[in-house]
C-alpha cells in the first residue's frame, strides 16, 4: 500500500488518524478488488469535503469581491469547484501517485482519472476537516485553490460555458448546439453522465459529471477549447 507520509510532508498536514488519511485516497474500485483489507472507500469523505469546500470558497469570494452581485459570485465559485480545475490542483500537489485504484482504473489516464482526482481532493478536504478542524481545511484550500481565482476572473473563465458556446456557435457556425446523453453509469445514488455536444449532426466534444447539467457544462467548455474560442 502507498506510504502517505510523503504526502503529509508535502502538504504540511500530519494526520492524527492515519486511517482517515488513507481512506481519502481509496477509490471504490480498489475495495472491490481488495475486499479483505478492512478499508472503506472515500465517497462519504467526498460528500463531506464537497460541503466544506463550498463554504470555504463562498466565504472567500464574499470577502474578496464585496462589490460583486450574487450571480457573478456564483459563477466564480462554479468555475473554481468544477472537476477540471480541482483535478488540475490535485495533480499539481501530487495526489495522482498516491491514489488507491483497481488495476483497471489505474490504467485509465483520461477523463475518468480527472474525475477521480477531483473526488479525491474533496475527500481529502473532508478528512482534514474531521482530523484537524475547519481552520486547517480552510488553509489547505486557500493554499491550493484560491490562487486560481485571479486567472479565472481575468480570462472570464467563470462565464457560463453553455451560454458562451451557443453565442460562439451561432456567430461562427450558424448553428445552435444540442446536447445528448451518451452514457449513464452507476447506481441511482451515484449516477455519472457522459453528455455530447453536437453542431448539427456532428459530435464536437463530450463531458462528464454527476448530473446531466454538470456534464453539459463540461462538454460546452471542452467544445469551446476544441474550437479555439477560449484559451
């Protein structure tokens, strides 16, 4: 099993409960392949961490931008907590090498890995909150994620991707984008959707998410990037 002491050194957060730290990195597929290890997967921690993350970011944005309206702050927050941003942050801090995955999952380095990394970051936040308290979780999020907000605001990456891609598609291609569910997996309490964005009958890009709306937003962002309409 992975030695997580190196990750503790990297983050400067030394856990009292080492099992909690390990659990943050355990994907469901690893449990299915190694049922006798007495470990739990990280989905409950992810659920908790998601809530902590949202509160910390909301508080930060509220104080940082006192003159911005609620709708704009909501857009900033959505851009910060989307899977693409968080997965990049998780990669930057080296989470990828500590993931506990099944052999099959460990071979996938595409969108599925990105999604796992984002979930692991949220699970780690939940574990930090339980083990160290709110202040340490807030500090960790601040050091790893808040640095992204200046870029998001400067490049207007917070704009609703579906609205922007519709505007650009009508301007450049004279079409209105359409969205279609390509794949739906998981039990009812943990659905994962893959949605395609189409210009006419042509699939331009796809996106994944825990809801159709989230998957559509990612598909729209990917289409904008692929078409060269945003950096």
